[in-house]
């Protein structure tokens, strides 16, 4: 590169003070970002990517320091600058687009004011000049009613709008470089797709360089030209994006990419490759390669000698002793499902311990585990007291007249964005919420809506895996205590000896060693906690396990482990799943049958294969198209839902009307769409006839969005 | 917003109703006969009957309560059992005025100082100033008022005498000098109780806001630290302090029993002590109702102010 | 006044088994917290053994030694009736610790149960009872205490009842808000799904997580209970004579302050020292029980 880079970091080391000593967190990181370049910084949680990103702005926690190296913006070192000098650079040349826009905006000021204060500060504009500049910026980020939006307070805007405001704030001063710190993580996938397009366009328009921090390899691939992979505070590889996804060289990158489930059809027999072990803590890092303990091709040398970050070809750098062999394709880096290969006794056929054996039912019995018919749930009824105090009515119908059947030994995937009602539906089924209407049967026995009305025998047959690993286990009970209690309560073991036997069996089933019995949850990683939660759910061999986003709080490499375990346990324990997720890739890996929900209603259902292929509901189509793919061969359709979701409760038409890119007219707004049968029980709820839908969707041309600008709801 | 105010006023009415019933119920458990207690052991049955008839105690307790409530609402707060059977209302209102004066003086002394100390301690977290404020407020918070008051009266005896400050406070006339002279010692005593409390809450509030991502964002927008602190942090951090001040106000009106007793100041609190000792039913009722009303109104005012200053509440 | 307690999230989630030792160690590592805790311990011992080590009975009148300044024989001097102040302070220690202590214990136990129930069950019960508690809390504590004591008459049991009743709503509110945060936690819902009873969930699943916040709240309540008890004693509504009450001793000594100031300062100082020690211990506990990594 002949051009002067915008930002350079050279051998940067950052330490944290822990007690009385300094612990090295970021180790020897070098990075350059050229003009107009969007540079991706990718890493899992704990890799130090956010610390690094902020440090590049020379913003450090009070207990952190730069112990080595240099950061240069346009060739000028930032480390020698005083605080007032940095204040002139921050917000003018170097801008941050933060992770959670609502938290990053001051709740007490209008968004217009918060954008305007930047130019007032840096360009000395008057109040009115700065304000009209702010409105103009809001227009630039495609907000239609910018004047009105500028007057609003952050909490009055949707997540997507807040993100637009923050990017407007960052671009207001035409900065040299933007640091985007996971800016779309909190957004729904369809909103994320729109915001990513906007970022790309605006960055191009403003000729700004950017560092894009993300854990999502798909997003990095869509956004960036070059990328740096961070692991445990060290750079593992740095290269142009195209090459990395086509042919990754560093074993860690290979493992990461491999562990992402793909939207593949008929993948239900495959297993996801996983990276063994867990990332070491900062203090545990040895003197060799930090990845060596988890690397499938590590040599003895890798444990003792730290590799250098070497340039292999133009702009492509890798920190690995064995890159030559990998690059020459003489050394295959294969990740299998490492858990399946573990030596622990596991696949010893059917259960033989003291659990009361279930009757072996032949595979694929055409029998339903669960039938839920016409379930509805409304939240926010008014109590007498509230009515007395004249509090406003705030009813939300979360689930509207939904019917769901789960086949035996199969997985029903429930897909939808936030607000789709998928979690509420699941909670009604397990009984944590009481459905207002509807009839449910479990194994042909009537299932009362209220948990307290359900007999013990039925309770035992439905268990749940929760989303948040941090509160899924009681912090004051050991793993053994909680499994024991579960077994005893659910009456799953006949004698104390059998209880202990079953606990050991369960732990083995989720690949945790026996000594976990005496551990407390705070000694476990997020993935391990989720594994214990799986063991607990399966303790009494339930017929139906409801998993509510069990992997959404986990890193991809950990997610792969959980998904594999879910697959194993289903086969081994003879259970069925109701698997809820917003992540279509994770769902497609497990589910045989899919239901797509939108605002409390089912839009489409069918086998995974059918739902993923055409014809599909326009909403399903948009969801699939919005997933940022990591597959270099995949041709992305370009469907974007520009409009904000319509939240109004009383509507007679299709809930997706107004956002739907294939809307055909008034009929969509006014009339409830009919169910259309596509064969094999594949059903789509849309006004557009299936033939026509199929024609439209096979066309391949990008769908022009119905609206150019966002209209605030 | 209007709906909100209406709801709050309704709630206030409900609160007062419950409180009055509660207080009335409490007075019913008085061991022995009130009339006999007041008239003495030697009172004749006729005297007692007259007394009961005079004060409406000759009907069933629920009936008594309803009668009292009806009269209270229209402004007839009853008569004192003792001391010449004066009407309760003027007596209580006069004392309320006195209590208000002392409360005002205390708030003027304590709030600015406490907020300032709390702020400084938070902004200089983990420095000696912070330590000093923390330890100081810890030592002072919860120290019984009579101890502080006695230290102020006697411990600083020399200085206080030199200044000519009275150890018995009277209601000040309307000169600033007299206000300071009469009220400074009781107000200082109350300030000691409030200071630690408000300072600690302010410190916690500022520290909590400082940790929020919008502060980092404001800094990284290139705003000078002064602007970040004053415009962004304090604006949000001091909001909860409003509520704290309102709570303190209620306490200052009805809770200064001990301070008023030590300084012989004729406020509501010392009147209540007398009323309790005399089983002076209507007097007690009136004082409690008044204090609760004022406390609730102060809270309402604080909530409204909070709502006006906080767009999240104002705009839902 | 109702001091607020920090939300549950601030407390660490280390299991108590290995935690108690750790908490004590952390408590001891801060000099002020250590001093506070040791002083509280000392006061507790005095409460037990005070009457045994006191040279005189609390009521023993030495007519030949009226208003003696502190010195040999009378370490804290004598009051205007010739009673040994040191002995009276020692005798009074039991009252000033036992009465608020029992009141706090009652308030904490009942308040915790109520708070757990309200926070977990929710619904109209919570709406109604919480409003009722708010109403109770909207009356200044001293005011309510006076009215209640007026009703049931001044006695140790009376004060215990009054103080407990005053603090039940406060404890309940703290526990309720902590419980609300846990109601939707995965481990609670898992317990529901395996058919645990409400009491099991409240006491075995929720209570341990609430315990750190509760410990700090209990220490704070204890300090305020001492405050209140001493103040009531000072107003003459405490334990009735002749048994010694620190608050009343202070009040009685005011009349002869000029000639026997020690009769005022020793009991007043004892109250101050006790309250400050409890506060220091409470603050130490708060920091020691705080979630790790929040430093």
C-alpha cells in the first residue's frame, strides 16, 4: 500500500491492573486501516475486541494502560496527545458507533440535541445551525420525518431508529475513522440487514474508514474488505475478507467458520464440527501459541514457541507455525465433533439404569406428542385496582389463535423475530403462562392450560431449556443437588442408588465429568451451564423438551456444542423438541418441521425443506434473505424490510401488510389472508396465490422496497 | 399527564382514608376508658357520661369513626380533651406553621451541602475526599438526634454561649437574624441526620450514572469533561435526589419529635408527644392526618417534578 | 425515613458454604468494618455479662457520693441521685441491644416472608398489600411509633412490637423487589416445571439469593432500631423506671448537666458508639457481600 493509512496500531499491548499487578490483556496487536476501508475485527466473547476497539480511540478504563506500541491517526501518534487534544479528535476525526444505542443516548435530551451538540462543540456552530445540521443528518440516514424525529427522546424510537440516530451522530462531523462496536447485535435480523446496507452506503458516501467489531462472521463478510481475527487478546490472522471465507488458513479461523450451522436442507444427519476446550483466561495463557491447547494440528513446538504474525502473500497474515502446510493443502485441519469422540462411555445404546424404561416405540410413529389447538394469550388485563385508579388499558395479544402439533421424535422449529409471540406460545405449552384459549393434548391426554392443574405425570413429560445461561441454574446449589432434586421430584428413579447412577449418566450424556456434581454454577462457563440445564431437562426422560433460544447467548463455537448435544439427546432419550429461535441457521440444523410466526400469528408452516425453498411466505423469504451468510458461494437475495413493524393491535388484515415487499394492495391491509396449501402439509398464509408467489420468487431480481424511508411507527 | 395527576390525587385520598382508619383503630386499643383516664379515678358515672356525650364517644366505635370522618372533611376537627377543650384545628395549624419554618430552615442548610458533598465524593471516587465523606456520613447517619442536639448545645457550649444562641428555640419573628438565631441549632441537628443520608444517596446516584454507556458516548463525542459531568451526568443523577428531598420534608414536618422536645420548640412533633401522653384522641388524629397529607403532597410534587424533568415518564 | 438498599444484582452469587469464611475475611480486611464489627461484638458481650461485671446494682443509691466526677470507685462518675453511671450503663446495655435486636429479628423474619410472597405471587395480592405497605411507610416512623406506643402503653414488649411493625414493610419492600427480579429466572421456572410447591420455591430457591441483601438490610434495620429505641427512651416512652435506659438516662441528666455533665455524656457516648459501630459493620457487610468484579 502506498497510500498513507488512516489508522495504524503497532505492536500494541494493553494491561489491566488486577489487585497489585498488571495483567497483559491485549498482546502485540498490529493493525492498519486504509482510506475508505472497512476493517472487520472479529472474535468471541472475552477475546478483547471491544477493549481493543476503544483503545484504538485511546479510550481506556481507569485501571488499564498501554504498555507498549503506538497508535497513529493519519501518521500522528495518539498516545502522546493530552486529554484536551484528544477531546478535539474524539467526535470529530474519530467517532464511535456503540453497541446498544438506547444505552448510549442520554435519556434526558432529544436526539436532535445530542446530534447537534457535536457540531456545536467541534465546528463552533450556533444552536440553530447545529440543529438544522442535525435534521439534515437524520435525513441522510433515511429518516423520512427528520424534523419530528429530532424532537423525540431516545426511548420513543425503535431500535433501528436509535441506531440510525447514533450513526447520524457519528457522521455529523465527517470523521476520518469510525469505530463500530457490534452496532447491530441488539437488532432483529431484518432490521440488521437494512442498517448494514445503510452503514455501507453512508461510509462509502462519506469516504470514511471504519473498524467494524463483531462476533458475527456473516456480518463481517458482508460489511468489510479486510478483517482481523482476535483470540485471547492476540491477532490470529489478518487478511482480505474474500480469501478468508474461501480458504481460511489459521486453524482457529477454520474452526470458527466450520462451527456455524448452514441453512442447509436435509442436514439433519450431519454433526457440527466443534473446537475442543474453552478459551483460556488471560492469566492461563502459556508461552506458546495461545490457540495450541485447542488446535487439532498443534505440535509440541506450538506449546513452547510463540509463532510470529507472518505475511504469507500480499496483505494476508497468519500467526501459525504450520500455515505453510495448511496453505499447501498437505495438512488438513479437520474439526470433528470433539465431544462425540470423547472416551467417556456414552453411546451404550438404550438406557439401562434405574430409570423406569419407556416402551420402545418404533421410529417415525405417526403419532403426535403434542397437539395445541387454537391457542391465544393476551397480556395486561386490568385488575380492579388499576381500573379504580383509571390506569390506561395496555393489553397486548401475544398469541392469536395458533395451532401447533409436534410429531414424536421430531423437532418443531419455531421461528420469528422479537415480538412474534414464539416465546409466549412455548411458555403457554409448558404451562409457565396460562393460555386464555385453546385446547392442548400431550400424548393424547388432555393438557390443562394452568401448570397447577397438570398432574405430576404430565409435568414430568414436558421440560424446558431456558435462554439465559446466567440464571438457568440456582447459584446456591451444586450441580448434583439440583439434578438430584429434579430426579426425586419428578419421580424418575426408584431408589437412591439409581438417582446417583442416573446423575452420572446425565452428566456423561452432556459430556461433563463426574466431579461436576460438587461444583457450583459460578465455577462453570456459559456453555457448561447450558449443558447442565440440558441434563436437568432430560433428567426424567420427558416426551417433549421445549428449548427457548438455548444458544442465543453463546458464542458460535459453543453454540455448535449445544446443538450437537441436543441432537444426541433427542436420539438417545427418545424425546421431541419444540425449538425456538430467531436464528434460522440454528433452527435448520435441528428442525424437521418449521413454523414461522409474525406478531402472534403463524405465517407459514411445513417441513424445513419446504419452508426454505420456494414458494415461501414473503416474510419467510425476507428473513432468509436477511441472514448475513458466511458461505462464499451463496448468492444473497436482496430483500429489505424498510418499514417499521406496525404494532397497532386492532387490525383485520395480514399482520405483515405495510412491511411486505410483495404486497398486492388494499386487500392485504383489510382482509385476513387465507391459508394456501402447497402440498405435503406445507401451508402459507398469504393473499398471493402460490403459483404467482413461486414465479415472483424464482425471478431472482431484488425486490424493490415499498418505501424509501422509514416512517416512525 | 392530567390522568396521572388525577390518579395520584385519588391514591392520596385512599391513603388518607386508610391512615385515618388505622390511627382510629389504634386509639381504640387504649387500655381502659379514655373518659376515666382523663377525668380521673374519682369521676362519677354522670361526669363520664357527660364527657362521652360531649365528645361523641357514646356511640359504637365504627359510628364514632364515621362521625369523626364526616366532621373532619368539612373542617370540624373536634376539640381537645384537655387544656380548656380548645378546638383542635387552630392549635394544630399554628404548630404546623412552626414546623414548616423549621423544616424550611433545615432544607436550606442541608440539601445544598449534602448534594454538593455527595457529588464531590462520587466524582472523586476512592480519593481521600470520598473517604472522608463516606466515613463522615456513616458516623452521622443514624446517630440519635438528642445526642447531636446535646453536643451542639453543650459540647460547643463556649462557642454557642458567645454567639448568644438560645438552647431553647422560639418561633422566629420575620427577621433573618431572628430566624438564624432561633432555628440554627435545631436545624443543624436535623441537618446532621439528613446530611449523611442525602449525601450517600447522591453519591450512589452519580456513581451509577457515571457507569452508564451514554457517559462514555458523550466523552467520545469530544465533549469536555465539564460538559459531560454537568450537562449529561448531573442532569440524570440528581433526579432521584428530588424524591429524597420530598421524603425528608415529610420527616421534617412530623418526625422532629425529639429535636422539638430537646429545644422546647412548639412544633407538631412535640404537640403529638403531649397528645399521646394525654390520650388526646382528636388531637392525635388531626396531627397524623395533617402530616400524612403533607408528606403525600410533597411526594406528589416530587413525582410531578420528576416526571417533568424525566422525558421517559412525561412522554411514556 | 426509609433508606434504600441496593438492588440484588449488586451482591455476589457465591455459594454461602464457601462464602461465609470469605465474607468474614473480606469484612476483616477493611479496618473500619473490622473495628465496627469488633465493637458490636463487644457490645453484645456487655449485653450478656453487663450486670455481672457492674460494681453496683443499677438502682443502688450512694447518698454520700452525689454527682461524683469519674474517678476510682466510679469510673463514669455518679448522677444526681448518687447512682453509679458506669453500672447503670452496663445494666442498660442489655435493654438497648435486646429490644432492638428482637424487634429487628421479628421484622426481618416476617418482612422476608411477606416480601417473598408478594414478589413471587404478584397479582392483585401484591397490588393491594404493597399499596397498604406504602401507606404505612408514608407516615414518619417516629409519629407512628408514638401513636402506637400511646395505644399499647410503654414497655419493652411494646417497643419491640412497635419497632417490628414499623420495619416489616421496609424489609418486605426490599425483599419483594429482590424477589421480583428473580421471578422469571430460569432456575425458578425450572423448579415450577418440576412441580415444586410455592413454599419450597420461596425458601429454598429464592431465599438464598436474597440472603446477602437481607443481611445488609438487617444490619441497617438494627442500627435504626437502636436509634428509635433510644429516642423513645429519651422521650420517656421507653422502658419504665427504675430499670436503666440509656435514652432516659440522658434525658434525666440534662437537668443537672452543669454540675454532673458526665452523667449525660457517658450514656450518650455509649449510644453514639453503638450506632456508629453497627453502621460501620453494615457498610462493611455491604461491601463484603457485593458481587465480585464490581470493584
